[in-house]
C-alpha cells in the first residue's frame, strides 16, 4: 500500500507531468506533513537500536571535540573578535554542537563571543537540539539567509550537503521521476551513463562564501563524496541502516547523494582548504592525543568504546577516506584553518 507521500507525488505527476529528481527529493525529505526529516528522529547507532543511520557526532564525542578545536583556533587566528556567529547547518540531535561547546569551555573569551545559530527545518530534531543545548542561548533558523549579518561567521555542516537536492542527466537529457503504465514510479530515462549536477548544493556553498567574504570568518563542510568530478549514479536511500530502493519507502527513508567536492569549489572567490580525507583532517587536529588522554581515565567497556569510535572516524575501511573535509575562509588578516 502506498504511503501518503507516495500518493501525493503520484498525483502531482499525473497533474503536472514528470518530476525532476531534485523536486522528488525535496518533497520526500521536506514535505511539511509527511517528509522524512519533518516527522521523525532518523538517528540511531544500529538496526537493533533504532534509527536509520548514524553520523560522526553520534559515533564518538571525539568528533565534536575536534571541530571545537578547529573553531576555537580559528577564532583566535581571527584576532578574538568580541562577537562571533557560530552556525551549524543540519545539526541533527545537537550532539556535535554540545560536544564542541563543552570542549571549548576553557578557551578564554570564546563562549562570551559566540552566538549559536542552528539552521534546522525539522521540528522533531529542533526538540532534540533544545534538550542537548539546554544550557546555551541558541537561535534557530529555517534557512541560512536569516542568520545575523553583522558579525564574523564560523559555519559548520556535517553530512548536510549530501541531503540537498541534486539532478541527474543521461545523454544530456535530464532524468525525471514518472509513472509507468501500471501506475508505479520509475525513472526516465532508465538506463545509461549518469552524470550528476547539484546546483542547489553549489549555490548554497556560494551563498555561505559570499557571506563570509562580507563578514569575515570561515566554513567547514564534512561529507561523503569524491575529490574529483566524475560520472555514476550515487543516489541512495537508507532505512534501518540498510540501502533500499530510492523510489520506495517515500517519506520513511533518508535520501542522499555523494558530494562532488571539485564542483563545490567552482565560482568561489575566497580561500579554500582541502578537500582532505576525514581521517587525515581529524588526525591533524590531534584526535590521537585526545584519545590517549581519555583512555588514561577509561577502562573496560568505556575504553573499548573510545577505541571503537576512533577507528570508525579515522580508519580507511570506515569513515576515514570516504568522508572528506573542505574549508572556505576570508579575513582581513592572514588565517590558516587547522587540519588541512
């Protein structure tokens, strides 16, 4: 039996004709009543513990702590401005920001300068973020445009870009979602060499960079994807920690595509760092030293969990190579974002 959102999409195609992949993805994830991110908490450590996927901040506190190191170091390089907009796009449960703020609590003047902004459309996740960040003054935004424009920015996006709508082309023809004769959803064209383009994703990065150029600061994006532009179908759906058909479980599965990091850099006229592999980035920030410090006070299951988290974040057979980090920066004084 089709889901309510599947019926809505099918009717829209009958009324208006074939739907672009970007439009399909935007509805599946963001429909006000039935969209995937609008009605549920998608995070969970494994199939046995619920959720559909896990992100780096949920794997280990080490991740958010290292991003805290990156942000605090950058703030100091910027001359310790008295006001700083610390912005996270797609902040999940608020875990990364909570770990970042805890790790930087001893940096003299940093918390006094920081104003936390979260760009989040999901009402369910906003509640999780309120719980995680209950002790902090936080401003929520539906989109990046409404973030304050009168202070330097540090913008963070972990597994945010992959969820922005994208498009596919086969033989120069835009691929669409259509209805077969039996009424079921299908792709048109179905077969051929796929080329992906992500104007929404690239436009968002350019928008962030324009704000950084005007206000000063930097942005850090971490996501799975490829260093160089290429061909191939990377559209994927995940439900219960397993891959499923992207035209099934509509509104109940996460939809993403791999980030083309080379394409992100086109048209950007501020400084760029990377991209580098996540494992290399975290090692350069000192994740090994932080792990050893934690291990001195840990034993048994806690020590095992710390080691397992480190392995998941940095090793090449886990997240260490598939995930990349890229930085964008601009300031009236020379700065060098750490980790690259």
